[in-house]
């Protein structure tokens, strides 16, 4: 499970990724399974420098869930998460890469493909 750390104000937060995060998001979004969660997250694939409000909302929900899954239990209401997140110009790319890497990968045996 990959982790990245983001700075929000004077605090550092560990974002934790993995199947557990997808479960948290599934509960939050009231979705039945990982495929449904991935489909909802796919809205971020079309980001080309111009974020819609819907994309920003989804991104913020994922960020908050990843922080909470990383172990932070206090309220995040005092933080402007999106503004702080985008202070790093590479933040979105790093975040999307960590999410993709946390997706389950099917294993291919040595016998397959022969």
C-alpha cells in the first residue's frame, strides 16, 4: 500500500492508499463494489488543467478519506484541503499515480501466455 504525505497549513498528513481506501469510499458514496468506486473516480481522468466543481468535490472526498484511512481521527474542517493540496504543482499527478498503484493487480502465472 502506497502512502504520500501532504502538508496542510502547519500539519503533515499521511494519505494511505489500498483496498481499504476503496472500501471507505464505497461506504461514503454508497456504492456496491470496487468497480463502482473506480468508475466514480474516473471523473479525474479527464482533468487537463481545468477542473470542474464536480471533479474538485470528488478529489476532496478522496483526499479526506485517504487522510482518515491513514490514521487521522480529528476533524479536518479547519483546513482548506483543496487550496493547500494544489500549492504543489505536481500534487494531482502524484496523487493519481498513487491511486492507480493501489488498485488490485491480477497476477499472471508463468504458465499463462505460453
